[in-house]
């Protein structure tokens, strides 16, 4: 694991990509400004240049501490709310090694707390679901072009996860471009309570409800 206070990996990466990591002190100071949201289990966060995940790690720690305090006496309740936490965290970075490291760090923090609480009864399928969510939420891409990085550039697609019917999750995939475009629903004139035109993004794909312990099953059919 990298030094959490190290802000530069190499001068070349700084020159090529402008890569400078945010220190832990600065991360906490900035997140304290939105503490009410970091304490909400279901509040969603997107870091468009996440690096190795310094911001996302602290958000995860804060949210998991809330879940632990409220639900640790019941493993089923803990699992239900902890998966809401991990599914609410999103990140994009232009460098694949940063994405790999961010996913690994987030998973290890989640797994370590889960294991510490329920060592004798932890559910491996549950952890596989958590790992699968991270592969959908932490993406190698360019937040400026809104496309993935690689031989074939494609629109960045995020998965939205919603817990329904206790242990059932609904997954809907959205293009990042759609989420950032304030376009009204085709053929409808919808307005908010303040009289502003409402924006409801349209998913590119909606999946059947799936058990939170089985999200990683039949992965090829879900991608």
C-alpha cells in the first residue's frame, strides 16, 4: 500500500498527467465541509480524478463507521447497509495502475472491517459482490472526454445500485454523458417543486433484481 501522505509518484507522471495526490490532512479538511453527506449511508460520491483513491478511502471509512455503529449487532443488517455504502462510491482516473490500486485499497478496507466483525460467519459470495461493484464503479477513463482509456475508446458507463426488497438490488447502467446533460425526458414536460425543468436520466440498460450475495454470478451476462 502506498504512503498515504506521498503526493507524487514520479516527476514524469506529474509532467505527463499532472498527477499530484491529495494529502490525508487536506482530504479530511475538505470532507469535513460536507460531513453531513459523508455520514449519510446512501449519499453518492464521484471523484473524477480519483488517483489511488485517497478521497474515496476516507469517504468509505466514514460511511462504514456509521454502519458499524448502527448495525454491527446484526450481520444481515450490516451486510445490507454496508453494500449500500460501497455501491455509492464512484471514481474515474486516466491511469489503469491507479484504478487497480484504488479498487484494491477500497476492497481491503471493506473486507477488513467485515472480517473483524464476523470472522466466523463471513460470506465469501458477499465479498465477491462487493468486488464486482468496485469493477463497475471505479473506472479507467478520461473525465474530460467522458470516454474510457484503451485501444477502443467508449463512453464511460456507471452502474447505479438501489437496494430493493431487503436483499435485492436493482442495477441500472447510465452513460456518464447522460448524467451530465440536463435534458428533459422525451415527450414530457416535468418540473420540480420550484418550477424548474426536471431532469431524469435514461439508463442504457436495466437489469433484473438480484440478490446482494449473487451480484458477481454470471458476470459475463451482466457486463
